[in-house]
């Protein structure tokens, strides 16, 4: 085959590789974060992107939540700042690995 025929094939393979390695995982992570933000409810134990552990006290309109980080200490954060839900069992299992 001539190189003129192979060049479009290489370009298509390169674009597909970029999509499956770079773009698709990002989209999947964004969907997971949106789902997490939608399912937050009072009583959920969470970890924020800044490393703060707390319990959701209230989910407010406008994309903010009230997070209890200690007794009588509440902070207001964006729902997008929640990295994941946590639980003592899950944290212990992660530490054991």
C-alpha cells in the first residue's frame, strides 16, 4: 500500500486513541461526580477535594451543602467540592490495602 493511502488510516487511529485514552475517561468521571452531587443527602459522610472529612447536615439550593466537620462546627461548601462518600468500613478497608 502506498503511504498516501495509509496516512488517513493512521490519522483515524490516532484520533480514536486520543478519544479512548483522554476524552472518554474524563467524561465518565464527570458523570460520576454529577451523580454523586445529585445523591448527597443529610447524614452522608464525605471527603472534600481539599481533604476535609465531614457529615452532610443540609443540602441547599444553588449547589451548596452545609458540612459538619466537628461538634458545633459547620461549613458551607460547593457540592462540586465533594470528592467521594466515605464510611468508617470503607476507610478501614482502604487503609488495610
